[in-house]
């Protein structure tokens, strides 16, 4: 079986004027359909850059991103992104924000009534159907992030790209959204790449954890399989041997072998 | 990407801040119509200007009540131009009409000139805002052109159009377009990369991007440009109507000066001031309406 998504020897170098920084070097990764993969690494190592490359928002310097054996190098709704800071359009209501995506992606494919149902279905999925007429400024950070997820899901993407989706939230809200994300993944079977800083989040949600070395010229240091059966429950897992082992492996990678070096900047 | 600095304190007035929505508790208090509170509020905002106005009129009256003084005092304005003050909409013949009618004629001219400036200004501003180099190249030129006073454009526009009516509209247009262009361009430059990314992921085309993302995102800037522009276009009306003649309020002043009716000029000035004030408020109001929620996030 050939991989669903393949990152084929990707490198990325930013050049501004005469100065150039190599951010990523020789990234190789294959992801299967329906897999939930987390990317973890210290701040500034190039996680967002890697995600933007897959999204097509940034161009690779070397190598290629292959989705179903097709090279992708421009953004599109088949790789929906939930951005680090929700990026809802503040002048549109919750409903209109999702509608912006739905009316563009499904123009000509769904009738108006079908589009409405589809918007509501996705808002219901993230439990935001009660706030359709609110503007982003009127809802909490967790709610905004959920709407961002609904907007991305509503594009019916082949791959869902999440850039620290829960990073800016308090612990309780984060836990709640993580549970919702697991439920959505179980129900829809999406292929998901998620960036995170949070070791517990990575272990709880992922099938595999990609650990990145520090930049500049960051690489994939290690890929950890998380052989925990689903559905997973955070409380039951808190004392699970496998869970604790995975957690320890990630922590060791991050804090022993690739400690954050300020001087790297 | 950093924004090319616009060295202007007048034209780029920053994003236009709509008032933040306030939460009104609905059932917290028994709703009683507070007549006394309302009266106090009205008195607080209406009384001071009235008092100051009365004092100023009094001073003016004292200063110019000498029969040999060069300017008429308020009492004489009232005596000689009473019809213009009390009834804005009388019609006694072709040239003898109330100032209200004249204002309407002038407003129509401003509507053409400023309307055109608004449309062209936003489109040109949007184009320029997309490109760093266009911004760098054109911005200094615009900054110079925007300081040219309306009257200075007159001869050129007459020479170009040969006819007075389009020339007048052109003068209004050319006076008011610069702040619209410059502010729109700055607004477009300031659109967060996030919004552009959203548009790219959705593969919005140029037209969709223009009216779904660019215009609403830059609306606070666009409206502060429009606000300055509408003020400038009203400033240009007297200059513009020196050309066209006819019945506009600007021409009325020119005409009154030629026949030495100073009191009429004074009344016309008050009209122009009041209408200018209302135009400004109107654009502010529209801006607040359109940009609801844009500035706050
Ligand atoms: N457009 C760009 N031009 C030049 N350098 C860039 C650009 N974008 C990112 N970088 C550099 O690439 C490196 C990685 O940035 P990136 O945003 O991918 O980090 P990150 O891992 O997502 O960090 P965080 O966890 O803080 O979000 C940084 O050192 C940054 O300075
Ligand atoms: Mg990042």
C-alpha cells in the first residue's frame, strides 16, 4: 500500500536578501489514511513551517509533498488548516464564518438547503450550534477554536492540519476539546496532523508522535508509536503502563536529548 | 512584512474605532422611564454650546455695532437676511431661492465628485496596497498631491474638460481622492496574514478576495479615509462652483460677494458649516454601522 501523505526528503530554507536560514532538513515521513499524527518539538524548531509546507502556504526548497501520489504545492481545501490563533473573520458571525468555507467548497455541488444543513451539522459536531449568530468577539477562546475546527471539518478535507489548536486555552477547556477531537476522529476517521507542545496531549490523541530536533536545520529525531487502543479515556490512562512509557519516551527526547538551546537562535 | 511609513498625521487617522458594544442588563432593574435623568443629559450636552454661542454673538455685536465698521453685526445679519435664515426652502423665481435648495444642488455635485472619488479611491488603494513597490513609489507622490488646495486645480481642469460642469466635479474628485487611496492602501497592507491564509486555503479568486476579505478587513481604514475625503470635498465646493455658476451654495457666496451682500455670505457660511458637520457625522455613522465588530476581535 502506498502512503496517503508522503513527505519526501523535504527541506526548507528561508532567504531574505543575502541572509538565509535553513529551518528544515531532509524530513521524511509517510502518513496513512485515518491516522492521527502529532508533531512535537521545542518552540521555533519549525513545526509551523512544516505544517505550512503540507498546507501549501509555503513552498518547499527541496523534496516534495505527495498527497495520494500527487505533488501538492499550492493551498487548497483538501488540506484544511486550523491556525494557531483561530483566524476567524471578526466581521462575520459564527455561521457566516463556516458558510464562507462551505459556499466556496461546495458551490454547485450542494443546494442552498443542503449547505445550510451541512453548516449546522458541523457546528453541532463541535457543540457550537447554539451560537450561530454570535461574532468571534462575543465568544470565548475555546469556542472560537471550535468554530475554527468546524470550518475546517466543513471543507471535508483529505487531511486536517491543526497548528497548536488548543495551545492558548486553559487546562479544563483544553481537556474538553481534546475529548471532542477524539470523538470526531473516531466518528469521521479523518487523517490529522496536529502540532503540539503538550506531551500528554500528544500521547492521548495520537497514533504516532513525530519528535523534531532543535533548529536550525531541524530534522525528525524520532517517531514514536502509541499502541493504545481506542477509545481512550484520560483518567483510565493516567496509570496505564503503555501510556506512561510513551509519555516518558517523549519527555526524555525533549528534555534529555534535545534540550531547548537558546543559543540556536 | 513591515508597513511603509506614511508620514502624515492628517490623512491616515488610523482605523476608525466603532464604539464597543455595551451589555445592557435586561431584567436587572425595573425599567422606569427616567425623565429627569434624560433632561439632565440633554441639558448637559446642549446647554454649553448655546451659552457659548450667545456669548460669542454678544461679543460680535459689541465689536461691530459701530456704523462705520467693516463687517455687519448679528443684528444686521438678522435684519437683512432674515428670509434666508428662517425659510430655507422658499422659491421666488429663478435666482431668488432659499439656501436649502442651493445646498441640495451643491450636495448633488459633491455626491458625484465624492462618490467617484470613493469608488476610484478604494479600487486604486486596493491595487497599491497589494504591492510594496507600488506603495513605495506612489506614496510620496500622493503625499505631495494631497496638499494641493482645491482652487489650484481649477485652471487645469477647465483646460482639460473645456466645460464647467465636469470641471467642477473633477475638482471635488481630485481634492477628496487622496486620503481615500492612501488609507485604503494602508488598510490593505495591514490585513493580517491569517486572513490571507484562510483565503488561500479556500482558493478564493481575486474578486471574492476583494469583497469578502479585503474590503471588510480594511473597512475601518477605508472609512477614516472616506471621512476625511467627504470633509475635503465639501471644502472644495466653493472653488468648484465659482466655475459652474448656477444655483449652488458656493456660487451663491461668490455672487453675494460680487454684489456686496455681506450678510448673505455670513448666513451661507453657517449653512455650509452645518451641512459639512452633518456630512461628517453621516459618514461616521455609516462607518460605525459597517465596521461593527471589525476592529474588535
Ligand atoms: N517567513 C519566514 N522567513 C524567515 N524565517 C522564518 C519564516 N517563518 C519562520 N521562520 C523561522 O523558522 C523557524 C521556525 O519557525 P516556526 O514558526 O515554524 O516555529 P514553530 O516550531 O512553529 O514555533 P512555535 O512552537 O513557537 O510556534 C524560526 O526560527 C523562524 O524564525
Ligand atoms: Mg508555530
